[in-house]
């Protein structure tokens, strides 16, 4: 996803306020998954991931301009899925099933 002229990644609208739904520490300076508290601002429910940057060269892939790779523990992603609000869970499944 490329950054637009407003600086948003992949969207023309700004992100709403972010709420952490999973993290690896209590200080907030570690891998964390956030969701928007008001997805109406961007028009779609999205997640923002804070993690350790991985270079495309290290990963052996090419990335489009404006995208980055971040590394987070799999357990963090599993926790994030369990903590998703019901309306933002995986399609066709409730978050209780994950």
C-alpha cells in the first residue's frame, strides 16, 4: 500500500484513535496490535501492528514503496484475534471460536 499525500497508509482518510488489543509487555514499547476505536473515520475496520522492522532483503522478498515488514510473535497475533471486538472477528466465525 502506498502512502497518499495526507500521509495515511493505504487509505485516503486518517486513522481513528487506536486501542491496544494485544501486547507483549505493560510499558507499551514492545510488539503491540491495535484496532481503531472509530473505524467510521477510515471507512473500514483496520489493525495497526507495532513490531520490529524486517528488511525486505532479510526476508527475501520485494515490497512496494510505502510498505514495511514487521516481526511480531505468533502468540501476539493469536491474542489479538481472541481480543477482537465481535463485529471485527474473522469472517464467518465468532471470536469465541478462534
